[in-house]
C-alpha cells in the first residue's frame, strides 16, 4: 500500500509501480481525483479498479467521476468494509477471468 497526499504524487507513484486498485479522493491538491483517474487510464497499460471516496454527493459529482473512469463512488465517511468488499469482488472477478 502506498499513500499520496496530492494528485501529482499519486499519478507518479502509480505509473512507476502500477497498482491493481486505487482508492482516491476527488478533492486533491495539485491534480484533482478526476484528473488522476483520467491520467492513470491513459498512462497505464491495464486499468486498475478505481474507487472514488469524496465529500461531494449527488448525481452530478458521481456522473463526473464515472465519466473520468471511476468504477465506484463512495461518499465520506466511506465504510471501510464496503471498500474491502469492492476490492475482494474485483480480485475474485480478475481471478476467474484469467482461468
């Protein structure tokens, strides 16, 4: 697990050592979460599972996040068990698709 406190650092870390899952806030300094998702999709060979965690709620922010490439959209305070389930389901799906 790696942690970045701004979008630029997050993209750099993920590009230098690609991850299977990225949990990302939408409101990040230097590069917001929407831009992070778009850059990761463009720059990585394989798209990671992208989970947005944000204080922004409503249809418009969620639609914007999904349009940027996020697979899931959770509002704060996000349930850590819900995040864990999303990741476990993703890992199970990926394991089945490789067989």
